[in-house]
């Protein structure tokens, strides 16, 4: 089985992140707190609760080198938490947002982080030593609707964003004083802050879940019309492919190697997409087993009894056999999967372990070591 | 007749399985608020195309989806005045107890008899396939009693008309 470990932490989980040594997990149980659980002797214990936000925490990211947690919430605030002594201490972030923050990600060098918001802006935050706070620069003009997902390119300067207006955009986030101009990087380091490098108008519906490949050559994002888009050679002349599939839409994607992508979404089952030698992407298979149980009509029978009582009929059976009940999708997760996080070492080009969390409150760790047919694609 | 009912309900079930992909989405218009976008309708990019499924001229089902909410409006067949009154009474009885149902809307959408409003919070608390089962079985169950009550009322009047005239 590809799912190695399943933990039920809460009734519903919004998002999660792992510590650098993978012994602790931070998640939001669909309220304004962040719970941190520690694995000690095969049991998960609650280690800390971070309580500073007023509304639901929509994004958590744990940086791997500096051991800092950044959280963003629907209350327009963000905090960067540092572990001092035995407590997590929040540092103020001047986000300058007037709507909810939807997603967050640390940059590869962890000197900046990007926040996507419902104010149709993206905030890039960096640390100011003199005042001990994080200041932001906003990318204001380009988005026509809420920014649902952000992803950093490995060069620490390019940022891809997806929005509910259906478009994926790539911006340059070069900040003087924080980033250094690298002569080898080429055109990306010549751009000013907030300059739009590329706008991809491939999706007819909302776009979610953007991710770069480990080398930064390929970009993948998901559209709500049950399609996933792959863009190679991001630059002046990109090559785009879209793969449409039969099932429910995806919410998030992850590159586990240059040629394999895992997508998670409303099907409650991770989907594997792979590219062949010629570069054509296609759907390979689902990762978990698919349950096809038809559960008994509990609601139906209660209704028929209720109607019987209302209208004084002693027995009126409602025939349910002709109409099939909806089958429960997916095996391990019981509700939509919202978040997928890699569990390898930071910066490695191939990952075989990753974790998913969903609205059923479970965090599931998947390992592809046992899946021989998929290891060939890596 | 049973066959077309089954097709109608299967079509509705399949549409609901695709439409009920909802997620938590904070309001873009007002800060710190979270409203069902299908009711608000202020941001057109957040709404999907409504789907109208008609069984015949008198029975139809309108499904409107947005990013965080879904609205299902039903119109049931009312052949004559008596059925009209019975339907109104029965559905008003249900709508007044909308809190117990959680997914029922207190007032039906203009032009329809009954409306459901499902938000992302319902999908988080309850399982999606159970919600769809509930709605389809509700529709199925609501087709039966009205006809039977109507028949029993008509037969009652026929019987007593017979008694009075002979």
C-alpha cells in the first residue's frame, strides 16, 4: 500500500506543515489555532498550540533551515514564529492587506515569503533587522480576482501565482538589499520587482495549486474544469500541455521528480501524472485503492417512515433499488484532500515520501518505495 | 413514469456530484466576512453556469454553483388547484423547520417550490455522498405522498358525493 501512516488529528484540517527533522507536524484544525504535534515513541502528543489569529488559519509553512513557522489567516494578519527556549514566539508581519490571506510559502533561501490574498494582491515579505519585524512589498496591479496559490522558483526570484480568474502568472520579486544580482541567472535577475514575466490563460475555470519542478524548468497548475496544465520552458515562448481527466477537480499538485507529478483534490485519492520520453504528460493511475461500497439508505428509510406517519399510511415502502446510491470515493481519505507537502530533504530533486491532509482531519504519509511501477517513471 | 423519474434523479445525482466541489472562500467584497457566493452574486468570476434539468414542462430542478456554495431549487408538478394548495402547505411546513434540516433554504427561489442551500461548512461536517443521497431521496420521497393524498382526497369526495346523491 502506498499510504504508510494515517493519523486522525482533528475533525477537519485546513493545512499542515512538517518540521525540518520531520518529527513534528503543525496544522490548523479548521479554527483560529495552530496545533503542533510531536512524535515520541510512536505516539503523537500535542506539543504546542499557537493562538494569535482571530479567524481560520489558511496557510502554514515551516522553513527547513531556520526552523521558523509562518502562518497566515483570513483575519488579514500573518505571524512568523521563532522557537525560543521552549515556546514559540510570534514576530509581527506588516502585511498591509485589506482582505483575507489565502496561501503562504517560504522562498527557497528562506529570506522572503509570499502571501496570496483575497485583495487580488500578492505580498512579498522580508525581514527588517532594525525593527525586528517583517515588511512587505505588494504586487498590486495584475490579478483580477483572489490569489489562491503561490509557488517559488528555485532561483528565489521568480514567483508563480494562480487566481480565481483562471490565470497563472509568473512575476519577478527581486528586492534590492535582500536579493543579489546573479550574472549567471540571466534575464530573471534584470527584472524589477512586480514585473509580470508571463501570463498563462489556459483555464476556463478557477486555477489552484501551482508548483515548479525541482529544476524550475516546468510549471504545473490545476484548473477547476478537471484539467491539469503543464508548461515547459517558462519564458518568452513556453510550451503548454493540458491533461483533462474524468474525475473530480484537483486542489493541489506536487512535483516529486522532473517527470512525475502528484495531484490531490476532491476525489480523496492522489493522482499520479507522468511525462514520457518525448515530454508528453498523461494520467498514470490513482495512488490509493478506490472503494466502491454503496452505503445503506439511512436517510431514505427515515424519510419513508416520517412520511408514513404524516399521512397515516401504515406501510409505504420507497423502492431504492432502481437508483444507485453515491459511492464513497477514495479509500484512505474520506473527504476532500486540500494540501500536499513533500517529506524529502529540502532541495533534493527526487522525493519518494510526501504527506496529504484533508477535510476529514487525517494526515496521511505516502511512500512510493513499494510502488514498483511508479518508481520507473522517477 | 417510474423510468423517467429514475432518469431524472440519476441526472440530478450526477450533476450534484460534480457541482458539490466546494471550498472555504472568504468574501472579496467585505473584509473578515465569509458569505455564500451563490446568494451574494457580486463577483461573477466566482459563479459557475447554472444548470436546469427538466423532466417535463411542470417539473424542473435548477442547480447553481459557486466556489463555496450550491443552491438547488425544485419545482414539483401541480396538476390542478387542489394539488397546488397541498404542495404549498406541505412545503411551507418543511421550510418553516429549515433549521432542523440545515441544508434547506427558508424561502424558495423565485419561480420554484423548494430550495436547498449547501455551503462548504456542510461539506466539511457531513460527507458529500451522504448529502447527495439525502437530496435525491428527499426528491424521490416527495413525489409519492402528494399524489396519494390527492387520490385519497378525490376518492373521499367521490364517495360522499355518491352517498349524498343516492
